[in-house]
């Protein structure tokens, strides 16, 4: 197999298995809360089984063995011979953790073989009861479910001629009936032309033709339901029974763009034999080409050459240890892709239309008519391009549950470790957010929750003394508010004493700290150097690395973080995040000759300011907005020669978190979308811009990072 | 005289190319249609041996038009022309009984070999 194919396989494996591993953790949590739930036991069993099979296929023997032992334990729980007591659950949790660690190591290019599984395996086998212990599984891979030795698993070598097929009970029944009718059992291997751009429909057409003349028993990869990606259908294996081989051949060959259809007669017994009876199939989307099926071969069993290859591969360290595989593929709701495709189809249509119009002009067609058609076509193109943009943006959105789902486990473990019973409430998990933001959010959220448990929530005795419920409460909610995602993390712990922050700040020489409002004091927690553990733990018991959280949220994600607290009642950290990072709706303004864009999420309104309303001296001006005195900045003063003096000014009212400010501009131009591109550090030494954008006319627009209105206070 | 073929595509340019390819090979162009309604009408009156049908057309898309054609003649031979990415539509068309499909942009020999195979049935 080529290196590229191997990388692709690893990638597919990682993607699939990481999800399985994550689900395993979640299902175990659910199972712990509801141990008598047979469905959950089955679910966890299925997950360990899938992990076992997938890792065995990839030659990750240590991982596979671990999953196999967990599956054993769950098998006993499933058939009622083992009850899920604490030691059993703990050993399963330990196993799930180790699997997650192995997956992480494999993703980074490491190997599962670097992990010591002895203790966990010991724990699992003790949990299961010594009486049932079985000899250890082969070290490189676990046996398949049906008692098949693992050597029978076709390896990741893609030299297998056709994917071996294993059948379920229903399919076997079909075979038995066909045999009784005296039909032939045929296995077809259909190869689509390399050049065919759409392989799935091509293979589907063959399948559909075959269905008309025969009894199709099984297709690999599957044609209905959960289908694999298009390229995988370059080769399809179809098992069918028929009274006329000739008719089958004809039906298959009627389709164009088919490179080859290989027809093999098979013995019914090969598929109905005892060995194949209980074989358990785990479909592994993305791994089909590698022949992800076990057991039930054709007349000729899996070749010995294939076995040698498999054995060699399993032992060779290269099989397990290649370079890090970056996770570059994403899962997208296919409906979103369908939308995109139909838009592209329309686009192609209009392209030809416009080409025809230019020909029309050449042929001397009336220019007015052509122009009208052109305008019409342009309108459509406009609609199509905004549709495509919207759909493309939609494909970037994923539910925040991707991160939230990790929290129950985190809280469970921390709460045990610290001896603080805590209830975790999650809500708004289906809120969708840009995937690039999601990835960057995981760490800060984990950090804040950790802080809540570590420093916010009191020990049970202390809580009782303070008249609180013995059990602490942490809630995490997400919701969308216009163009902003709001995530709130709240605990009912001891809170933070703002006054002691003030004392600390004054002691550290923070200018103006004496007169800071509570909000300003709390914001100090996010400053680097201030929120070191010693300092803040002394004050109130919170703040390990809150500056890191702030840097990530305010800096990298262009969002904001606000802390609110009430002593003895608890603390709430609110994160405000933009929906997406790449395209923003913005207010285009001009200062001197330069254009600037103000993200609409940061613009409250626009206003006309009369110079008499502006108070204070230059550089420290303010004016009333509603009933609030807010600072007045001006683009001219920030970036140019100063504000020119007139009686009346145009201004945008900016907001960042709970702060507001006027920004005086020379011209309010329009609201529009701008595409954000990274800005050069040289141009951005003051960190005033979150990016630049280039307009159609080639003009450069600076996108203002309005968080400066917060920074200016310090 | 070669088999008769009805061409349906809303782009006259596309019809022109197809016409050229087919007549050069000796097929007879039974007629042309620029939208779904028209192709159904023309199929009724012309009864061609085969229909080359674009999947996206105004007034009645190719898929619907094909279904209508099958109600007129269940054995009609229809080849669908589609753009890349209309995979789901094609699968729909296959379920509805299309004989073959061609993905745009195509080479002349693609149309010809698909037509030859479909006509052999």
C-alpha cells in the first residue's frame, strides 16, 4: 500500500475512533448513573467492540487488547453474570481513559505500544472475577467476535481482490432459500473507470440494474443508508443469487464507464458455515477499501500470502509509528453540501448564459436587450454568491456540545478528587458555533470549570456552615444572541471579594485602583501577573491563569470575557464570542482618506455629536449617551493628525462587553460584509486592528478591534 | 437511418454541441426541447428511440420530466446529463429508471458510448 493510502487510512481510523472513544466516556458516565439500563450496557459493549476491531485492523495491538478485555467485562455484565459495582465501573473508566490517551498519542504519531496496560488489565480481570479469567489475548490483536483467530482479519493491505463478506442472520436466511430454489450464488466485483467523476451513482446504477434481474444479498460498501465517501465506490463487491448468470452479466455490463465486472461463483456453504455464523460486523466507514470485513470468504479462503502480509505488518513498528496525522477532514451535514451543490449548478448555468450573451453581442444582437439580460443575470449571480457564502459559513458551524460533552466527566473526576460533591447543569448544547472557535474554546472553558471546583465551590462542611446545600452547583449554558455566542459558567461557591482585589491592586501600584468600580476591579483578574495563583488565592481563592483565558478569548477569538461575583453567592464568568471569524458584517467608515470597518457586533448605533456636548480635554473627552457618560474617541486622533474642529460630528457608538464609547469619524459610509484577513504585525503594533480586508476596488480597509475601548482604562 | 434521439437542454449551446456529436455518428435528431414541459410534449408526439435529458431545466426539471415520460412509455430510454455534484439527483433518477447518466463537462465519446449501450437493451 502506498504511503498516501496509509496516511488516509490512519486519518480515517483516527477520526472514527476518536469519536468512539469520546462516546465511550460519555456512555460510561450515563451507565454509572443508571447501571441497570440494558441499553446502555449494550451501547458501551458495542463501542468497545468497535474500538477493538478498528484498532486491530490498523495493527494497534495494545489498544485492541485493552478494548477487548473491556468488551469481555461488558459481555459478562450484558448476560447478567456480572453486576456493575463500583470496582467494575472504576476499572472500565480506567480503561476508557487509557484508550483516550492512546488515541491522543497515535494522533501525534506515537504508538499505543508505549503504554503500560498491565494495571488496567489486572483491574479489569479482577473486576470480572478470577474464576472467569481467560488466557491473555495475542499481543498484537484481539480475536474477532465469532471466535475467529485474528489472522483471518484482512489487514490494511489493499491487495485483497474483493472485500470478504460476512452476513447477518436475515441475509443467511435469504441465501438458504435461494439455495433451495436452485439458484447460483455469485459474487461480483465492480470496478468503476478511474476517470468517472461520480463513482457512487455509477456503482449504484449497476446495483440497481442487478436488483432488477437478481436477488442482491449484500453490497460492500453499502449502497443504502450510511454510505461511504464517493471515491470508495471505485470498487464495489456485490453478493447476489440468481437463476441466470448470463442475465446478471448482461445487466452489469449495460452500464457505461465500468472498467471491469468480475463474476465469481461461490459455494453457499462458505457463507453459511458455522465459522461465519456469529461473525459480528462492524461497519467502518472510510475503511471499506481496506476490506474491513472478517470471516466468510469465497471458495478460496483468505490467501496465505495475505496472512503473512498481515502478520508482518502487525509486527513491524512502522505500521504503528508513522508521522503525526493531522486531522484535516471534517464532518459536514450532507444537506448543507447538497445546498451548496445546487447553488454551484445554478452558477454554472449562469456562466454559460453570460458566455452566450457575449456571443450575441458579437453577432450584432440589440445591445439594449443584451444589457437587460446581463443585469438580470448579474442579479442572479449576486443571489447565488450570497447563498454560497451563507451555506459555506453554515458548513463551518458545529454544535458546542462537542466541548460540553467533556464536562460531565471532568466535573465527576475533579469532584471525586477534591472531595466536593458537585452537580453540573448543561444547557444550550445545540448552539452552533464556528469550528475554529470551538477548538480554541475547549481549554479556556475547562480552565474556568476547574477553577470553579478547585477554588469557588467550598467543601461540604463549609457549605453547610454557610447555610448552603451540601452539594455544589456548576452550570454551563450557551446561547446565541444576534451575531454573538454567549457562554456562561456559573458556580454557587464562595465568590470573590472585590475589595481585597482593590487592596492588592493599590499595593501593586495600579494607577487609579482606589476609585475603580467593582467591574473594573474584577477585570484585573484577567491581567497577566496579577492573577498568579498566590495572589488571587490569597484574596479569594480564584484565578489560576485567568490571564491565559482572557488572552485566548479577547485576543485570539476577538471575543470578550466578563466576571461577575457576589461573596458567598458565587461567581459567573460570561464569554462573548463572535459567531465566526472569517466574514463579518461591518460598518464602513472613513477617517481622513483611510477606510475602516467596525464589526456590527461592536456597534450599538450611530449618532450625531454636537461639539458643545463633548466635555473634557482632548484625549480624555466624554459625552452623554442615553444617560451614561461615555468616552469619546476619534479616528483622526487615534490614527492621524487629530480631529478637525467643526460644530457637528458623525460618530459610531461602540460597545465592547458592557463598555461603550463614541468613535468620531469623518464619514459613515455603509453597512456591508467584509472578509477578514490577518493583519501584518508591523501595521498593527498598537493591536488596534483585528484584521484587514480588501474591497472590490482594491482599497484596503482596516478592521478595528474595538476592545481598545476597554484597554484604554488602564 | 440511425436511431432517433430527442435532445433536451435549456442551453442552446449545449444542444448544438450534442446535435453535432450525434449527427456525425449517424444518429437522427428527432427534435430539441429547452425545458421540461417541452420535452414531455415532444416525446409524446415524436416517440424517439432515446432521450438525452438535462437534469436542471426551467419549468419542470429533468427528473420530473423523466417521470412524466415513463408514464407515457415505461420502456423509454432516457440518459440524464448532470453537473458534478448532483449525486443525489442522479440516484433519484436511477431509482426512477434512468438508463445511464453523463456528467458534464463530457467528451463526445462519453455520450456516444452511453447511448450505444442504452440502445442495445
